[in-house]
C-alpha cells in the first residue's frame, strides 16, 4: 500500500509498531542491523526523527520495529499517559508526509491502543476466512473505547477484504457478511490470494517492485487509488 501511494506521487511514512517487524523487513531493512527502532521512541523517549530510515524508494520512509518491541507492552504499563506515547512522538514529523501508515500487531494491547490514539482514521484488513470474523466485535469495541476516552476524532476509513479465493463459498459468504457489518465502508477493491504477494516480502520488496505486472501489484494499485480518493473526499 505504502509503495503504491508513493507511485501515485505521495510522500509516505510507515510506522512499524508490530514486534514481528514485517513492514520493516518487507521494505528491505535487515532488523538485525537496526540500531534504533520504534521501541526506543516509545520506551526510551528518543525523538522519532532520529529513528526514521529511508527505504529504497524515494518518498517512502519507515520507522522500523525489531523484537525489542515485544517487551514494550509491559514496560509501558507504569508510564505516564502511556496510551499517547506514539501520538506525541509523531507530532514532530506529521507535516513532512501526506500519509503516515501505522502497521499494528494482530492484538489489542498497548501498542495497538497507541496506534489508535495517534491515528486520524483506521483501515481494517480482513482475511476472507471464518476466524477473521470472530475478532471483529472485539476490535470495534476497542475502537469505540478509544473514541470515547482517548481519540474522539478517530474515524473508520474503510475495510479491505484480503486473501480472497473466489472458488470457495466460504470466502464469498465472508465478503457478504463483512459488507453487512460495515455497510458502506468496504473498499470495492478486493485483494485475492496471489503467489507474488506471498513471495515479495521474502525478497524485501513491495509487490509492485518485485513483480509490477502481477495481479497482486495491480490490485494494490487499485486499492491505493481508492484510498487517495476517499482521503480527498474526507478533506473536502
């Protein structure tokens, strides 16, 4: 998504706040060689601009994550205003980028709460599988709590259906269920299962750099155009 937005001429910062660091390695950074990461910002009070790294793609920067971040949940518990650490850190760089994408962990702990508190809007990716539906209620309850207590301006930007396999009835049923649950909020672009999308991260490249003509690359280009169009409507 970030690489596709850059391809459209936007400046983008990716903030990787997932201890797995998939966005970090997916943009070609070697996590073993990263000296400062988002952990140092949240726990060590290091200014965020000292942690920003240039990716191999002009206009696309990243705040990396490493396994150090796994301990941040516990270390943040006694911290003052712990839910707003990321929001305050981003204030110093927000004006430099048209889009800041925060890649969250697959859990609803303090790291995700920090991301929801800092964000203006939320994009929810949902796999077209049964178990993906089970966590929706808990996610939306958490979002409502954040809106009520920490970030009243947080909006649900949209829902992205991913890993869609049109050959299965289950995937089609999941799409229908999600569209009912998030009426009017589901992007029309649906991301299919695609071999190139699976392979690209292992090469440290976005899919549009790994195989720009693949179906996966084309779909994410379509999605990026849709995201930009929604952002313009919101600004208007």
